[in-house]
């Protein structure tokens, strides 16, 4: 069962924002609400190009950014929530960001135009060409091409501040799109998590640029989870996860559409009206925080906080890593250390924007947010598994009889208990066994097949895959001192 969010473990303004969002959109579960709002709030903070100094030595800087994949059924309200945050909770910071970008490019063009007054004919031609190349960009991008994205990144790096916020409201469809450019743009997006955009030629400039470094990207991708039931998309998604998307993103997941009873109309109306008033307070507070954060702020992580919070957390993650045999879960677990550092910095920005040191409270909150947002991932892997119902039914039967051995005939005789027809089970037996084996492995088990020499028959037994630690413990228990 998913945990509900604990507001006492969040920065005050972010906790208030999530509480308000729950009033406005009560049918979205807490993890998904948080995953929609987190990159939107981070975009405001990372406009200042905030970084973490992990060892307080100025050499190991980590920029603040967040990627979230939010999977909610169609009609669940994810678009409505995004618009409420945009238009009510963060309207003032977003407007100021837009104005700063516009003013930067107006000043740049104005300065170039001033140079025209005393320029020679040749110089004028060069300056006019430079003016024509000035690219005013939007920092909030709804989908993109790789070429356009790289060109925008080059333009953004001319500014002393600024970060991108990329949104794709149908990432599932984008991943299976026939348009190769759309898929390439998604790949470029995930490369951009680490602040590096791929090398790409810019056609209008007829030349190839080097990699753009230091770019900051926040990302919100969402989709109906049902589309991931498609076997081809699921396999593609798993390959992308293997390549590193798990390290870069929080994946939150709501399997079912929920519709709450409206209750007393008068009370509901007043409650929503009050929620929009609270949005104004959040908006005002976020603008104050935005103004208080210095450009290119670097928040130091003191040794005492690293040793007291980060390193115990790393130890816990290693233990979790060793306990699971699901490869995709292992990758996700290892990602949490970096995510916790980034979210501790996120919390520091909200808690004390002008004091550039991460506190114990900041790191506790960062770890809490990381763990809270990570709880959906394994459930989504199980939900999106492309295996057919018959595999699941037989697998569940084996789980109920773990470590018990069955001959093929025994299993077929249990067809009613499993929920399959006898004829279908016998006919598709080999395929079902293969499917059960794959499903078992995904969940940390394996289907042992043992050939008996006496009757030349085979038995099937579901067993747990043991970790190295469990094997060592078992061998220790089996060891007999013969001296």
C-alpha cells in the first residue's frame, strides 16, 4: 500500500503547495501530484543555475534539476493540475522569468544596433548578420526536435542564468512514434540530464558545433500507463531504462482512475475557493524565494551533514540493492543517492534561499522526498509487464506453492485451481513455462526444471534467487566442523 505524503517532512511552501493541490485534485494520488509539481517548482529555482558543492571544495559541483515520468490514466486530471500550478501557484515567478529572458535579448539586439551607428560598411554587414542570428528562446518547451533543442541550448548559454523545462504530455506515444526525430529528441533529452547536449549540426549556420555543456533541464513527461501494456513499447521502455533513464528520473504511477464523491456542494465550493486563495500565498512566497536566491548560487554540503545523513543513506541503498534480483530495480536504487543530493539542495533553496549551506533538515527532507517518489517504480514494472494473464495465473499458483515440485501432469490436473482449461494448458504448456520463468526472474525467483533419471520425467519448482549474502549464510549453516 502506498504511503501518503507526510507534510511535516517537506519544506513549508512545498508542503502547502501539495496540500492545496490535493484539495483541487483529490483524485490524483500523492506520489503523482508530487511528481507533477516537483519539476515545475525546480524550474523556478534552477533558473538561477543553482548547484551543490558535494565536498565543499568547489570541484564536485552538481546542478539542480529534476526529471519525472508521471503515469496517470486519461481523464485523471494531470493536465488540469499542471495548469493550476502554472496559472496560480507559480504565475509570478514564471512571468518574471519570461520577462528576464525577453529583456536579455532586447538588450543584446539594442547593443548590437548601437554598434551600427559608427560601423564601416563591412562591419555593418557582420553586425546585421549577428542580429539576424539572435535567437530568442522559450524556456518552457512542449516537445521539440533535436536540432531545435541544441540550437536553443546554444542560445541559452549566452545568458548568465536560465534553465529549460521540457514537457511531453504523451511520452508513451512519442516513444512509439514512427517519426524518428521525435524519438531522437527524447534520447537527447535524457542525455541533457547531466548538463551536456549532443553534438549536432545546425543547418542554418552550415557548421557543426561541439557539445553544449552546463545546460540545466527540468523535465515532466506524462502518459496513460495503459499504453505501456503494449509489448513492443514495454520492451522499448525497458531498454531505455537499462540505458540510464532509471538513474535520471522518478517514475510515479497511478493504475486506476478514481472519482471522488463531491460531498456537500457548498462546503466543496468554499474549500476550493480557499485553495485558490492559498495559491496566491504560495505564488507570493515563491517569488520572494526566487528573488532571494543569488545567480549561480552554490549550496555547500558540510562534512557533518554528509557523514551524518548521506553516508548512512548510501549504506541503506547498498543493502536494498543486494536484496533484490530485479535488474531494473537495482539500477533505480543506485540512482537515489544523486537524487537525494539534488532534492536536499531543492529543500535548501526553499527553506533558506540566501543561506548557501545544506542543513541536516534539508538533507532529511531530500531523502524523504526521494524515497517517497521512488515507491511506485516496482509496482509500475509489475503493471506494465507484457506477460499474458495465463503466465500470471500459473506464476501465482507457483508462488502459493513455493519450493514444491510438480510434474507436468500434476500441474495440468490443477488447471481449475489455476483458472485455465485443461486442453489449453496442455497445448500451450511449453510457452506458458517459458513465460512463467521470465515473470519469475523479473520478481527475483526462477523456475527450476529437474529431470528425473528413474522415470525420465521432469519436475518444476519455483525457488527464490539468493543474494551472495544469503548464499554465504546458507553455506555457513550447512558447514560441519569435522575436526
